[in-house]
C-alpha cells in the first residue's frame, strides 16, 4: 500500500471519528428545542456535551488539515467548489461555540433565549449540509481537466445530495437522542427513549434508501458489507432502545455512523473527488496527493501525536461519564 493510500484511509478514519462524536453533539443541539420542555431541561442537555463538544471538533480540524497537507488538489477543488456551504458550516460552528459559552453570561430571559435559538439552528444546519456535501463528493461534481469545479450552487442541490442531508440530520438526531438517554436521569431520560423509538424507523428508511442508491451507483463487495453492517446496527440500536439497553443502543447507533461513512469512502476509492463530466478528470489518490517526502513526514508526526490525542480525549469522556438530571441544575437567579 502506497503512502497516499494510507493517508486516504487515515482521512476516512478522521471523518468517521468526527461524525461519530459530533453526530450526537449536533443531535443534542437539535434536541434542545425538540425534547427539552423548559430552560432547566435545555441546560441538562447542553451540560451532557459541555465538557466534550469542543474536543469533538478537533477531529474536523485534523481532517481538514490532513486533507490540505496530504491531498492539496482535493482540498483546493473541494473548498473552492463548495465554498458557500462550507462557509455556512464554518459560521455555524463559530456561532455555536460562542452560544455555548455566552448563553449563561447574563440572566435576562431574552439573552438566553436568543443563544438557545442559535444552538438549535447552528446544530441543525451543519447536520444537513455535511450530508449534502458528502453526497456530492461521492456522486461526483463538475470538475474540468484543470481540476477546477465548474458547476454552480444549484448543481450541488441535487436529489441524491439532498437525501444525504436528510439522512445525516435524522441519523445525528437519533444518535443524540440515544446519547441523551444514556447521560440523563428522570423524566427527560424516559422521553428521550420514547423519541428515539419514533425517530429510529424514519431514520432507518431514509438511510436504507440512501445507502442502497449509493451501492447501486458506485458500490462493490466491500461497500455492500459496510452497508449491511450499518443497516443491521441501526435496527439493533432501535431494539436496544426498546428494551432499555442504553449503552448498547449508543454503541450500535455509533456503529451505524461508522459503517455508513466507511461505505461512502469505500465507494469513493481510489477517487477522492470524481468528475461528472469526464472520468479522466477524476481527482484520485494519485493525481491529487502531495509528494512522498511530505507524506512520510506527515506519517511520522501523526504516529507520535495521534495516540496522545486519543488518550486525552478518552480520559475526558471517562471523567465526565456520569448522568445528569434537572436535580443537578441550580435554579437561575432572579
């Protein structure tokens, strides 16, 4: 296996990790308006991800940085062609981080309500746009012989990509609902379980249609195996929710995301960004990669730094592993 193949796999792993972790993160943000009934319950939900949300976004920064260094042509074409949706995602992530930090800085109801609205929308919008973006990457976009995107914004809003956006929204929300059931106590925990049972079947249908469409267009034996794992894991997660096995349901909903994203990368390889105009103009792991020397330096750096990051983030989740409920939230001062 060549180094550019290794780095394609590593970037896939980074995106898988990001969607696994940020998936329930976005889901919790959506649930602040869907599940929570009052401000105290919204505080409970926000506190379930309070210690970890910023660490989850490190996976996105690392994936973007690795793409820039390992596959500069892929990075350039992706970020120029998808400039507007990626800019919207970036702005949402910035506002979302500010909202988490500033929501409680002042006691006024209007102040806190506005930031809570911001948390909801800046969680929902990226959850949709990531699915749209990856749907277009897998499907292929208008790339010319100079490796430049020559399509329009409207070209990105095709049925396949929009379905991908719906899938990520529902899958992340389901993942977040399962996480809420795992991390909370009391009435909100029971309502999270009931909501997960309602979201699960809808999510399963949408995901099955999208993954089947992907498999029929670009799939092979390995992607079919990943699709089967994703489908079985999602059904098993719904069953685990129904019988009250919250730890298993979270692990299985996470496995669904892992297998589904892995399937997308399996259907993509050896391309990194196919051209819908001419297959000869596809961006591949070969023609879009950096030099072997650059990839060698990156491999050594990643080999040293990655275990340390994984250990630190695992320790963070262990420290903040306990459940939280409304009884742990102090009443807001008048």
